[in-house]
């Protein structure tokens, strides 16, 4: 994305994505779900329509409402989330991980208005120094370009997010959807957008303590 070389974050926030998975026994399972194109949507109706287009005899689909960070620049909206976890970004540290203190870049919070989109994205790399525990190389952290601005995304309120399971009432009828409470937590991802950069004085003190 060329815009990443010059884009600046104007605003960002925690918003909702609708994530489709499928499988006869996938409900509340510990299986590793694999990302596939078309599985992420910004509204529920679009996710249901996508599931209908994938429908085959015996198919069962699941739509999970999951939290994501949406970053908007002058002409680009980026969305980042994590799958196959109960707490999204639980191991990401926006101010860097302490044992990387000798690298000043890894101590700067790039998830802030005014920060470079390119640096924000680079901080999400699994070997960036912002992860307490590196995420898996596949089917974990996902980054998307969106066609809508931040304010058009659905809000993510942990007390009212859901999962949906499809049920067939016949091949000639649309799927019906049963609704259940969600189990994906957003506390860690909310902390990322709340934090500000540490002061330069604090950084110097930390560096002196670590030699």
C-alpha cells in the first residue's frame, strides 16, 4: 500500500468486525480457524449474505463479532484484528517490551493520532519487539484495508456482542441464525488505544536501570 509511506493516523478506535467460520463441529471448539478471503465483514447482513454464497449441503456457519483497531488517515482506513484467541492483542505492548529497551524505536507508541501508519503497521509484525509473546506466523494477526471511514463501523461494546450459528430449514429457504453471547474479550485492545507515549524522562530512567 503506497499510502503507508506517507499516511498519518488522524483518528483510531475499537470497532466491530463480523468474522465467518464454518464446520459441523466448530461451535465453541478449540480448532484453529483458517483465514479465507471474504470471511471478514463490517456489517452483519453482509456476513450473512457471504455465508449464503458459500452454502453447500450440510454446511453450518458461525459469525463471531470480534473487536478490531480501526486507524484512519487522510485517504486510507486500515483495520487490524487477531483470530484464534479469546483476548485480542493480549500480548501486544504499544510502548514496546522491556527487554527491547536498547532499541528506541521499539519504545515508541505508534498507535496514536499523528503517528505514521507505516510505523503503526510495522509495530504489528510478529518480530517487531512489541509482542510479549510472538503471535503465530499464520491465522493470527490480520490487517485489512477498508472502504469506509471509522465512524461507519459498528461500535464494539463487550457487554452486548454476540455469536451467530446458522441452521438450515430447507435448501430453498434462507439460513436462519441463532444468537448467543460472545466469548471474545476486548480489554487488551481497548488499552492500546487508551495509552499515550511514555515521557522521554521515563524512557531515559528505564534505559539507565537496564544498563
